[in-house]
């Protein structure tokens, strides 16, 4: 099925948007009504989905359909299993561990699964305050989320989030050296600072690699072997 730009008259939708590598929705076109409150996966104690040791909740369903998406198996909103009290209890228990820095929402598209994630985020804030942080990945850009006509639940969830990684994955802009993101158009956004300023503020700890770590180790090892001979 051809990818589409559903909002050809809209401007200033964020970096590299619209793209021919994903669907581009108009304001308010997609909402939580698409969700079936399904969870594709829950992973405990990772260091890949944001800063520190984290737990990660993968929600089901995404209509962006980015070319090259590594999670295309969960584009279906009915994939996986329904969110339930047992899983929520496990999440809260895992977050209680002192070595866990926070939780990450991924997908699928988290901002189209607010029926699950908004109540969960509020429960996390009620129990832990801001001692645990919340990261979220989304195919939406910050500018799209701020535009008139977007569904209000997206902004409600955004207000509970600390760090947002925004934007479609654009295969042509893929870069393996980027920190916590797949393509150069994506940004790691400090949400509270951005909401306060009324403009995007990048996460101050952003630190992309300049070259592959194996390459660095390889050169250091060769240098060490040379000096020993």
C-alpha cells in the first residue's frame, strides 16, 4: 500500500516531515480510538531504551508504517495481549527497585495508546513522583503534537513524560552512531523544558558517537600490540 501525506497543505511539521518513507497524518486524524489496549512486550532491566537501567513497555499498533521499521511486526493494533492488572503490578514492583531509573514507552505508537499509558504514567507519578523518569518514543514530531486539532490526550500524556524521542524513522537518514535513535531527523527532547519554553529543547545529556566503538578498540589494540613488539 503506498505511503501517503494526508496533510499536504500543512507546513512546519518538524524536521524532514512530510517524508516519503512513512505515512504523514493530518492533525487529529489518528486517535486512541484505534487502540485495543494491547501490549506487544514488556522487558525488564535494560540499558538500551534510554538512560540508566530501565523497564520498557511496548504497546501494539502503529499507522506510520516507516520503511525499514524494526518493529513492523507490531503495527497491528490487535497484536500481543491485553494490558492487565498483573502486568501493571509487575511494572510497579520493578520500578520500586532502587537500581531502576525509570520506564520507557515504545511501540507501536505510544501516543495512540493513551488509554493504557496515561493512567499508568499518572500512577507512576503518584507513587514515585519524579524519582523515576519516563521516556517515550513516538513517530510524531514535537511540532505535530503542538499543532491545533491534535487530540488532547496526546498532550496530557506528554505532560507526564520527561524525555521524548520524536519523529518517524527515515531509512535514508539512518546513522548507527546516534544515541538512542535510528535516523538523523529524530530528536531527544527535554519535555518539561520544552513545554516551559514553548519550543524544542534538546536533552542536555545528548552525546552521539563520532565513530564505531569496535573501530576505536581495534585501533587501540593495534597500537598496544605495536608498542609491545
